[in-house]
């Protein structure tokens, strides 16, 4: 049985080094990767690097494989998805206009499998009308555009244009593979036995337990079909004044991975998200909020209709009692800045779980710095949860990372899961929830 294959396109951008991480992330999820590069990309990362990572030939020129005179066609036919990450403004424009003047763009035109691009460029190039029109044209043709992030850019500017986070790119690609598998719109996977394609995105990272993921556990690929799932994710932010707020380090990656995995398993998913720099998972309804009170209000309706509710959000326990509607100034407002009175926020999980139906399953997350299991067991009882996913945070653990190590705590006891990618962990948690039903 052959593994599903993703062709990774690398273009001439400073972010090309992150393509190596993308390849590794896909490989950890059980995907075979091949790489096609533009000549300009070779100025940033050499083909030898990708040969070492993939154990596959790396394609650069239209005529660099004497044994394959129509290389662009064979590459297009072999892959189950074509991901271009990073994708420069130039390459996006070429693909939007149907220009095929090198191996990468010729292959993009020839492929019938899902095409994904992750733009990366200077903020002014990204915001230029021509670039936005090209991206809109690509979206209209069904190309998945993995939105660029915002922040400090290599050129020194600050703004949108950074390559999306590696786990977001990997997750979007796995989603595309799953959907292609469900509809039969794949390339190289068509001739493979169904179990080979069924394992896409469901294999755990090295060292993960064999039970992580529906394929490994024997659960059907669409075992959540017909169910409604609500997930809360990310941090909340509590205004101090017009420009400052209190918050935490949550990135939302775990919640977004759970929402994506539940949707891939057939659920109707609503994601209530605090402010994060992540793209909405495919097929998921997203409600965006900022404060804890907004999250509680936004979650009430989807919770009432949910079969499964998973609370991953890191909700602020307290908020400033009297936020100012202007910027508090040093010198003029020293008293207000030195002593900020805090009031308690509503507990979103506990408030909603008190109203849960007998047929609902409620899952909480416990982010702890000490006595992880003790605090998780107490939370299981006090928050009226059916399952608590406990993890240790701080010193580079959990918050903002692409992997995590957790303990599953329920009425039956505690089960430790090894370190694994958050994509694999999402399926492991869903397996545990299905086991509760």
C-alpha cells in the first residue's frame, strides 16, 4: 500500500527554509513528500537539503530528468495534493494568469489534485491590489490560499505577509487530503488500497501511542457524522484602556486542530475563538470574540445544541474593573496604572457545563504549572466535565508549540499520552470522547 503523496513547491523567498519544517510535519502525519523548486528558491535552500529530508529526487528544471521528458505531467499525476509554501507574489501571479514558464508553474497548471498556496512576501507587495486580485482569482478557482500572518518581516517592515505557521500549513494540507479522499479527487492515491489513504493525518508523531487517530483505533473515518461539536479556542483579552489589555500566551493551535479533526470526521463544528493568528479550519463555522464575557455569550447557543463541547480556550480569570476608554498616560495617570483593580470573570466551562444534558459530553482542558494531575481531577469534579485533558505549561511547553504531551483524566482514571503533534493529539482526544459515549 502506498502512502499519500504531497508535492511541496518551494519558491524564491527568505521563508523557504520553513519548507523543511513543513515537509517534516507532513512526514510525521504519514505523508510521502516530493519537492519541486524554482531556480530562485535554490538561492535560499539547496536541493540537497530536501533530498536528505525526503529521500526523493528534487525537481528544479523542466529538462533536468533525462528519463522523464514530460516531468511536469508525471509530477502532477503522482501527487494527491500540491502545496506551494512559500509562494511568492510572482508565482501566485503566474498561476492566476495561467503562465507556465518553469517546472513548478507548469506542474501547477497540469495538476488535477488539490492545489494549496501559502503566500509570503513584503507587506506592501501582499496588500497591493494586483496581489489581492490574483489571490481572489485563485480562491475563485478552488485554490486554497493559506493566509499570510502578520508581524515583523525579514525586510524590517511590520505587517501582513509572513508565511503562515508551519502547523497551520500542515493542517490545511491534511484537510485537503482528507476531503480529496472523501470525494475521490486525488491523484497518486487513486491506485492505493483504501487504508493507505485513510491514514492521512491520523498517524501519530514518532513515539505516539498506536491508539492515536481513528485509523489506528479502528474507528470509522466519519465516526462523528451527524453530531454537532462546539470548540472554544485561543486566549481572551481584557481591556485595561484603549490600547492595553490583559491576556495569556495561548495560541489557539490545539483548539483549531480539534475543530479541524472533528470536521474531518464528519461533525458539524462551531469554533468560538479568541484573538489568534490562525486560519479558520475548512468546513468549520467560526465565531470570533475577544473577552471572557463575549466568549460565554457566544458559546451559549452552540453549546445548547452540541452533542460534544470541548473547552480548550485559555479564558482570563480576571479583568480590569474599570477599563479606560482612552490611553492611560504615564505621568498623568500613574495612580490608575500602578494599581489596577481586578474583578472575577465568569467561568465559561463551569457555567455552561452546569446546564449540560445527559446525552452531552463536555471536555475541559487544564493548563497547569504544578500538581498537574491533582488540579485536573479537581477540575473534572468542579467544572462538571466528563473528561479533562491536562497538560503542563511554561518554559516552552504547550502554549504556542506544534506538539504537546497530555494526560486524559475522567471518572475511570488517568491515561498518559506521549508527546505528539497537536494534529495527532486532536484525533486522540476525539477517540477518547467517542469512548465516553
